[in-house]
C-alpha cells in the first residue's frame, strides 16, 4: 500500500474541512446526502454510459494498482542481464533455456529470450516486443481514461445539483429567513463535484499515467537487454547501456561509491 498517497489524500480533505471550520463553518453543514447522491451517483452513471462493461469490471483492480506501492527493481534487471549475457557468451544461447526454467524472471524477459533461442530475426523480435508494449499501454490508457472522465463529469454534476437546489429554493420564496441556509446547502453539490474531481479522480488518473510511463521505460530497458544478448554483446557494455535507464538518484549514489 502506498502510504504517501493515502496520507496525501487525507491531508487534502482534512485541510479543506479545517479551513471551513476555522472560517466559522460547521462540519455537519458539509454533510449533504442528496448532494452526494447527485454528484457521485451522476458521475458513476455517466462513466457507465461512456465505457464498456469489460473496462468497468476492471476498476477495482485498477484502483488497487493505483494505491499499491510500486517497486520497479531496475538495478535487478541490470544484474539479470549481466548474468544472462555472461551465460550466453560462455555456453551459447541455448543454455538460457535451463536458466529461464530455474529462475522466476519477468514474463516479458522470458518471452523475449525464447524468441532469441528460437533463432528469430532481430527485427521481428523487436517488432514483437514493441507490439506487446503498445498493447500494454493501450490497456492502461482505458483505465486512465475512466478517471479522467470522472474528473470532467463530477464538477458538471455538482453544478446540476446546485441548480436543482436553487430551483427548490426559488419555489419556496415565501419564507425569506430560510433562503440563506437553503442556498448554502445547494452549493454543497458544487463543492462535492469540484473537490472530488481535483482531489480524487484527476490525481488518480495522473498516478496511473506515472505508473504507465515507469512500466513502459522498464519494458524498453528489458527489450534493449534482450536484443543486446542476441547480438552477443559484451556483458560489461550491456550493463553500461542498461544503467542509462536507472533513475538519477541511483546513478548519483553509484558514482559516489566509485
């Protein structure tokens, strides 16, 4: 679980509530079930209309991915290809079959090395692996699009809720003393819409985009390693090439150690 993400969400919502209270408001004034029904129910309904059911069924999994602490061990990938390239140079490409069977390598690496051992043309291997990355990016884009759409629908639903509330207010002008509180309640829907869009839906979409970018870079790193192993590249050169994919902090730490 990504604790930083959860803490950030809590801080964002608590800050809004605390600011409201410090300005003289009461927390219970923010709790309006009808406004929540309009905003969240309307947003979910609009999403359901906009996307296919197979995408919507994956939303719980997508949300878990967004909140899960992702750890991409790119240094581990560098070490893996150093080991694989050494084995390929000393014992031949076919010796990788046993290595693959005896270790739990990433599925992408296994599939790429299998193509190498089958004697597939390098261009075909590259194209095949690129297609896998493109398909992965396309799958990810569907989940990202759902949360981006929710970020667009939610403020609009909030405005709809506010308009509905104001219609109710204008229909009861006989009691002027109640107009102020009723108008305030009507605007809670707008608050729900704007707050949920900017503190929940759009940040989730941005987090998923970041995870997608990280995974694409990692897959490209694996692809480079696979192709260099097929070329019979020097293990040391392969390591130097793949180190270019390590983040700046990692590189700076390694330079300091040298």
